[in-house]
């Protein structure tokens, strides 16, 4: 069940009970698309989707290696980890845990966390097709289906901002 969007960034989304798959095309080679996705989170992530909030967020980051952390740096250098990189294979594939519960509380046990996989495929000479699958929502317990529904809109917003950031980096 896909949903075509009418905004300038065409993001196709397919839903299953415990997963969401989003696909878009960006005007950059796969190397650059991967670099912006993994290395420029502060430029494209919605600041309101952080614990620090837009006024206090200092940095969002991803340690570029398997076992590395996804993290947020807030006021006074406070660091909060969001997840762990499971697969680091630039510029093709990135997999990380999503250790944020439906109630926005950290999920310390990775076995209870959902997972995000991002794939980057060439889509012409200077374009990349980006596929992002957020899966295993069932690991979030009773809130799983509602959480997946909420993150459907959330990922659309995030990926729209990501595509605009890739375009700015390509200029």
C-alpha cells in the first residue's frame, strides 16, 4: 500500500504492520547521498524530534563504524544516545538500532529496539535512489502499531528535509 506525495520531494511509502519503507531519489551520487544521511544529521534532522529541542540542541551525530553510536549533544555538553550502528558499508548500506520508545523514553536494551536500514543505489549519472526501512516496530510492545503510524509522517518530514539538504550540498 504506497502513498504518493504531491510535495516537491516525491517520497513513496509502503506500510506493513510492523515496518515502514520509504523510497526517494536525490540529486547526488550515492557517495554524497550516504555522506549527508550519515554525517550531516544536524543539517536535516527535525530539531523538535530531539530531547534537547531546537533551542538547546548542539549536535546530532553518528559514529562512522559498526558499533558506533547515534547521539545527540544538548545543553552543557549533555549527550544522549539514540541507537547503535549495526552495519556501516559506505556508500551502499547503513543499519542502526532505533532505541527511542513510543513514549520518547530511551530503550537501553537493543533487543527491544526497532531498526532502520538505509540503502543507496545509483539512479543515473548524478542521482541516488535512497530506500529507508524502519522495521521491527513489534519490539516496542503494545504501542508498536501506533508508533509505526506516527513515524510514517515523521519519516516523511525527515526525508523531505534530507532531500533538500542533499540538494543544497550538491549546489
